[in-house]
C-alpha cells in the first residue's frame, strides 16, 4: 500500500466524509466578468472548509458550448476559458489538498458535445478514425430524447442519423467501440495523474446500449427506449475496465444512476460486479413529482420516507449510500419539501433529515444557506434546455401562466442562480452584472447574514456535519425507521453497540405530537441538536404574522408537541 492509501484509511475514506458540490458558473466570480470561475473557488476554499465538509465535487468545468451547461464537453482535458485554465485548476487542487479537502471531477462519457473534435470528424463520413465513436444509423428507431424531442438527428454530410439521449448537441458515444473506452481511461488518467481523488460519473447506467437498438415502449413520458439503454448488456464489463484504472490510484467512484432501482444498483455497488463506491439514486427526489419535477404532485412525506428507508435497508451492511437533497438538476429543496414561510425551520430540519442517514452526505452550493427557487416572469428568461422543452412540449392545453407556474416548481435554473454571498449588489457574487438572474431574495438570504446569526441555517449545517463526523454511530451505525406511516413526522435511529441516536423531524406546518418508540420509553436521552432555541424558545422572525405563529407553536410545544418543522436529535446510552 502506498503512503497516500495508508493516510486515507484504505479505500473507504469516503465513508467518513461529506462533500460540497460546486456548479462553478454560479458559485463565485473571481475575475470580474459576471461568470463564476476557479479564481472565485480559490478564494472561497476557506468558506467551504468551514462548513466541515471533506471534499468538493466539481460539476463539469471543461470547455463546453454550454448547450447543457458543461454536460456537453468539447475537450475533456482542459478547463473552460470562462473558468480559468489548467494552471489555475492546479492551484485550486493544491490548496484544497493542503486544507485536507478531496477533489472529485465530473466524468461525462455517455455523450460529448457535437463540437467535440471526435464528433466533428465522425459526422464527416463512414471511413475516418472517428466514424465509429458515435452511434449512427440509416434509420432512426422510436426512442425519445430526455431533453429534446426524438433521440435522433440527421446529418446530411454523412447521410445518417446520430443518437442523442439528451440534447441534440449531446451525441451519445459508442461505448462498444474499444477505442472509445480507451479514450475514457485516458481522460481518467489525465485527471488522476494531476492528483484528483475521484469521479462523479454522469448517467453512468446509460452508457451501454442494447444491440440492434430495438424500438422501446413508452413506460414513462419522454423515455421511450430507456429499457434498452439503462443497465445495458455490457455495462458491468465496461465499468470493470474503468474500475481498474481507479484501482491504480486511491480513487473514489460515485455513479449517477437516473431511474435506478435498488435491485439494479446492487450490481454496481456490491459483489463481483462492484464498480462504484456509491450511487446517486432518485427515488427520494420524487416525493412531489413523477419521474421529472415537471409532472408535479402534492408532496407526500410517506413517499419520501419510503424512498429513504428502501435504500437505507437495502444497502445496510452491503453497500454505501450517497445522500443528497439538492444538486444542479433539481429545484431548491426548501421550496419543495419544506416551506418558504417556515424558511429557517424547514431549511434546518431538512438538513437533519438526511445528513444523519447512513451514507456520505453531499451539500449543494447555496443549500447550506437555504436558497430557494427563483420565479422568473417569462419562459424566455429561462436558459435550461430541459425547462424550455418541458414548457413547449407538455400540458399545452393549459394556459401559459399555469405552464410557467410548472416551470417555477420544476426548473433546474432555480438551482443555478448565482450564489448569494452578501446583501450588496449582485449578491456579492460578482462586481458586474451576473450571467444569470440573482434571486431577488438575496438581501434576506445570503452567506454574510447567515454567518452573523448562530441560529441560522448555515450554522445548523455546520453543526449537523460536525456531529456526524464526531460519531462512529452516526457514520457506521444501523438505521431503523419508526412510524413509517406517520404523515407528519420522519423518525429514525442510528445505533452502534450501546449507543443510539434518535432523529426526529417534523414536516408539519402545525404543531404535532411525536411518540417515542417503545425502545426509548422511560429513558432519558441527551438532546444534542435542535433547530429551535429551547428555553429562549422562539426563533427570531421578521414578520409579525410569523411571530404569532411561532408564539402559538411555542405554547403547543409546552404541551409536548413538536413545533413547525422542528427537528430534535437525541443521544441515548443503553
Ligand atoms: C445528468 C447531469 O447531472 C445533468 O445536469 C445533465 O443534463 C445530464 N446528466 C446529461 O449529461
């Protein structure tokens, strides 16, 4: 074992850790052009470290025409000039490592940009070295693209159609071509040799397509064909090849698994086909929608709990979960599963509801200060390709206002507004007009304000992450859920040996009673975390109406009820 491996507790170092995700374009503008960049990241590393996380995941920072904001890559071995250059990246990497932060990169190899030199060559004809780098057919099948209409686009130059599961500008690579897999390994080595610590692998369960590309059934809206490319026939062989590269380094692999089920995830995470250390699953992101946030339904706590517990129990003692509530693909969680009215309470409760589960927590930029959805006035102001398609494709019989409301609820752009650093112009994100709209609530919701108040969402995230890290029970302990059918309260236990933590989360806007599970009755636990200041009681609020609500809630609390969105974490010794 080399020194680096020993230092980092073998290959399991990721289990103790928590990560911060950076979507760079909106994180911090360091060179004053209105676009977030690596200079900004460099300056904010102390802030990131102060959260108590142990690593950073960078969403793509490579050259890209930005048809899908970085997920359409035109050069895998460079940095987008908007964000800096390789030297600046190395500076960030070195400083991050000196501060004890790991750095993982996004590996997007299901597709490239149509402006990648491989595709530019491939589209020219059937007999150049890149002809078979992509998936070409004389006739399209019936597959849908997940982002833009049908999954095939005609190229007159070559006289054929190419496959794009995502946007038209994201042609799918032909992973059956060994040369393409060699390219992937070479990309991995390029970054690993530079010192990065691992990869988040984009839609990795889609990279192997079924031979003959048969027509698909429409089992989901806009997903005709998915059963022929999700968990495709050679996926585990291909991932085994990539795993080998990682094994040469002390590398960590996290796969994104859209629509993955526990059963299929097991093959990636355990046993002889293990090729990933953990996977981002999606079940828990569908407690208020069906498959895509655009198909909205009322939030159901029971659905959320079912999804959480399904993954927790299935992976117990066998695999490891990647825990998240937000990333660049989903609207803000307070606006979805919490309440903008009970903003601080729900923002803090949501932190406790997932960080103490068994797995590695990920926090997305802005989540830790309770950023919320943006509501733009017109569809023309939105820039995300999938939001624009959704608006123009579905629910066309509804009036435009109603459709715009759906975009307010569902758009990925809500997660991509500039980070709100302070109450100054442009939210302190940039000295000039930012590339995208700043959420108008930035004077109320920003890092500087959150720093000042020890009861803030930001400080609560810090407390949660620190508590998790301080306890073997919270890292490795067993997970048990109580009262799964309760419509207001999520309650779970983490236990190891003689120690237990009981995490109680109210998702209710009204006071509700929480019963103690049998095991804990008659025992006194130590209250180690709570999002209401007990004794002092009422969280400070700016609005008179809220004050009344809080006061009522406080009275109810004295009767033994949980206050709106209250969370309590107790420690018990048995
Ligand atoms: C998943 C990424 O997270 C998302 O942002 C992207 O649009 C698709 N994969 C396609 O790369």
